[in-house]
C-alpha cells in the first residue's frame, strides 16, 4: 500500500507494526460503502486490507479521527450457486493519511466495533447473522 498513515498520537507505532499480536491482514481490494451513522448519504471507497479487528480503505475524502462510521462490504460468492452476502460494520476511524491513488485520495484505518453478516437467500429473502 502506498500511504502515509497518522495515528491519534501523530505517529504510527512501530511496535504495533512488528507485534506478533497484530491480527492477520488480508490484502483484499473490493468496493466499500461508508457513512457517518446519522447520515443518509453513502460514500464509496475501496478496501486495501482487512482483518478480524479492522480494515484499511481508500476513501473519496478524509474523515476525522475517532469518527464513528458504518460500512457495507459486498462479498463475492465463492461458488456459482451461492448468493453474494454483505457485511455491515460499525467502527471508529483510528488512523488517516494520504493515498497516492487519484480516485480515492484518503487512506482510512477503521477499528471494527461490531459487524453483521447478511446473506440473501435463493428465494429472495434475507438471513441476518450477528457476530
């Protein structure tokens, strides 16, 4: 990833980057939709990486540190007969920075606080699973 990140303290702690306790990150790039909880407007971004505790994504514009946001991630079906699912997350902005991508110029790191997996059923209904 080509981004300069800044944490709440103003520096990205090297000890966290090198820690074995850090959650495994998966470099997955797919669309993400985000908004502040009271907003009716969803903005589009693109994920850089994701783990069980957070995600890094590129956004159209910068968010403020400690802002609570909602996110929607569309998962691709692994098998042709499966129906795609969505993950709905709530999280907090913990780092922000610049991205050198022109389409999405802000790099935003989110600590995930809560999420739900929403699967559409073949019949058109919806099955919701909180995790």
